[in-house]
């Protein structure tokens, strides 16, 4: 029966990293009328977040369940068999995984499948076309701004795929009190990214300039906001953690490394500096002065090309002299931040679309763009990498097996983050 006739909407979120769990859980709340917390799942893999990382997102008191892709599909199938099927699934995943899960859900042949929602966790500055086509087939593909919505529709229409699924919304984690300067407080926060910039030399350069800025301005607190602690993974691999690079320097007392919820760090920020972090959009939404660095160039590989036209591009030399860029208001409006309309209204269209789909007697079949006909040399590899076979018996995990699995996962993480970079560097000698 249509979900609109039920007493409550049941929502599940599947994520593959801490940042996507944050996006997915908050998106689920903003685009549905569900009163209960969404049922959470995180994929087991390279970027599986730790309990600390999940707690730091601050989006839910209940920890999501760690699963494989096949485990997730079984959970969806079994929930329907119990008469407790999910009405909405939010897939907070990379594009290839979204496509594999879409295939798995189609293969389940549920009597009534859930409404499938997906999107992007932040600024879309790479793999726009491929990422979008891998997500095609979801009922709702959320765009975080008017700018993104126009780009998304252009891609779908350009390949002859339906673009009705694209719905303009906003980043779900914007919010917080507007910036209020306080006497006696002067805090610069640099929002670090795991893989931008990527090379050791470029990351060391940024760190040296931050430390030099702190020495030049002894009355200013300079904070380096980090996403993860050594040994933890995020969406992107961090080969050269700032925590290690800073050991080679002797920073002054007014320079510190900080962790924690980004919103809480922004509460005490007077100037946000970054290369291209989504934290810039969070800061701009709160009218916190924001600077996007050009020191390493304005390049697609860095993602700061996204901010061309924003008025925010600047350099450490200018920041050292006290210059602070002013944002272009029309650019802000197109990016879905600091807009004239109330922030909550940004999700009205998505909420209406989901409600409209839930009210249908039956949802249409899942019809992705990438199929065995359109991409016979590409799609099989994507599906094979995910191995979503729900017909295989579900293993019963003993205490010993769980300990061994955790140890193996730790060894894998060590290999990916420590050993592999060394091998790559040796290969370059």
C-alpha cells in the first residue's frame, strides 16, 4: 500500500564514510515527514568510520550498523517480509556504489520498493558526468544549489536520460548562529582536507604559511581544523597527514590543531581559510569572513576553481597583510548559501517530491542510464567490484571471527595509509 496511508514513514540511510553519514542522516530528516530516527547503515570498507568519527558528526545518538552491501540488501528484503519495509532509502554513497545498490534493489523484486534518494555531500568539482550517470536511476537526485541543479539536468538531458529526478535543495548541514565579532577574540581557522592539496610539498607549504601567519600575528589564534586522527579514514585517502608534517616545525603558542564538530569550531571563527573545503559554504551561510587560497594555483585538481566568480579567491600574502575578501552576493545565491529566503524552504521541493512518490499506488521500475546495453564494457566491472549477492548464506560471526575481522581491517588500513604510499614513493626514485 502507498506509504502515505501508513501511520509513519520508515527511512533508512546507507553511507560509506563519516561525512556521507552526516549528509544522509540530516537529508533524511529534512526531506521526509518521518518522526522516528532513520535506521542507519555504514558500509564496511576502506573508509569505514570509527565510533569517534561517527559521534563527532553529531547527527544521531544511535550508531549506524556496519554492513556489507549484501547485508544491507538483506536487511531491506527482510524488513519488507516482516511487514516493516522501508518507505525511503537515502543512499549517501559514491557513484559506483549507488549504481550497484540500485541494481541490487531492482534484483530484489520487492512487492513495493522504497523511494530512492541520493546526491552529493558537498561541492561537486570532479567526475561530474560519470558521477551523475552512475546515480541515474534513483527517484530523487538532490542538487545542493541552483547552480548544481542546472548542471545536473544539462548532463542528463545531454545523454538522452530523463532529468525529472533532479531536485534543487541545499546542503543539509548549513545552519548555526550568524557571525558575531566579539571583543578580544581574533580566530583564524584553516579547514584541512584529506587529499587537497595532495602532494607532500604542497601540504608542507600550506602548513609553513599557517605557522608563519601565526608568528606574524601573535594576537590571533590560528587553528588547523583536522577531519581525522592518524589511523582513521575519511572519504579520501590522506597520504601526508598534517599531524605528522607539523612535527618538523616549531609552531608558536597561538597555533593549534583542533578536531570536533565543524559547526562548533565555526562558532568561534572570525576568518575561515581553506583551499576548497565544503566548510567554506558552511561559513558563508553564517556570514563568517571566508578566504579561498590561490597560492597553489586555481586548478580543477584542487577544486578551488569552483569558487571562480565568488570574490573569495586570495593568497597568504594578502591575508598576512590583513586583507579579507568580500563575497559576491549573486554567486552566493546561486550556491544556495546566505540566500534571501529562509533556509528550511530550500527543502520544500524535495519534500514535496518524496511525498508525491510515496502517495503513488506503485513506483515505476528502477531504470538507470548505465545498463548492459548502454555501457557493456563499463557496468559489469562496477557491479562485480561490489558483489551484492543476497542469495549467499549470511555468515554467523563468532566473537573470535569478529576479533580477527577487526584486526584484518586494521591491517588493511595500515597497508593503505602507511605502506602503499611508501611503495609508490620508492617506485618514483
